[in-house]
């Protein structure tokens, strides 16, 4: 932005309200739902100011689910006697089936999902972590994406643990593809997979402190040079408020 001086030549001026150089405020334990760079509003940039994302409870879905989802549940319930104790809830949402499993039972459920002839979920294509800070007492969730190549079906398993006791059994003996994926969830979220053959960091250095994808992990880092410019770390960038 420029403004004319006394001689009529435009000169640079600081825009009103600019906060360039102000560090973003990001305390070590920020509440869930808050933006990274100092934003404390709803995130609505439309100017309307009425767009608020509601936080709804995840509840057991009523039957019938539709499609093959009922068949998968019935087959697992028949093949796995501990179904009532192991499965916390069954959720069908946006055309996807999710079985919420007690963490101590996850390996047993995976074994049945793979081996039972009516299920045959032979492939675990993904093991990932999610942090529901402020929304769930057991804030760290592990999500398993299973695929049945025999029946051309997919299902999601989800197990939740607390940050104070982030332990659950490894499924690498059942699904070898989970090996490096469990290591990544351990590295990024601090979720401990008991029985994993080599549970070490895979992305961060071995002596790194903390788990970067937890939502209470503080922003920071080192400046990065790119094409002659220096990009400051997140905690020193402009604060958008």
C-alpha cells in the first residue's frame, strides 16, 4: 500500500491493523478446535460469521445398515464368541462401516476378520492415528483400514486409548503390512503397539522428544531457506487475528 507525500510521489506506508512480525500465540496445551496461528474465531472467512461446525457424539447405528454391512457384522458375531465384549459400537456413516473395538481385543478381532471364510479381510492397507484432544477422554484413536479382496469389501476398525496409557496389541503378526505403519503412529502420536518386532521411530530422529502430530505438541522449528528467502518456523510467523 502506498500514500502520496507532499510532492505527490507515492511512498510506502504500513497498512492499518497490520501485525507483521508478531509471533503466533500457541501455548503447549491449546484447546481443541483452535487455529494454529492465533485465530480464536470459528474459522469462517465468508464474512457471515454464522458457520459453526457442530461436534456430535458418535453413537451406535441402528439396523439394518444396508449393503453388505449387515452381513459383515453377522459373520463376525457368529465367528467371534467375544463379540459383545470386544465391539463397543458399530457405526455406519457416509457409506462406510466402522467397528469400534476395545483396544485389548484388536488383535483378536483382526485375526477373525482375516481368517473367517465369510469375512476374508486379507489386507490391512492402513494403520493411522488420530488425536481427539478435548473431545474424548481416550483421545488417541488408531484406525485400521481392512480390505477383502475375495469379496471386494472394505471395513474400518477403530480402537481408542488414553494419552496416559497409550498401549494396545500390535497386529503385525496378522497383517505384516502394519509393521511400518504402526511405527509411524508410534513416532507421530506416541501410541505403543505391544509385541511389535521393532517399535522405533521411523520419521523423526531417535533422540527426538515428543510426538509431533499430537494436538498439544507446541509449534516451533527452524527457519527454512527457499530460493533466497527465509521462511520462519510456525511459532514466529505472522499472527492472523
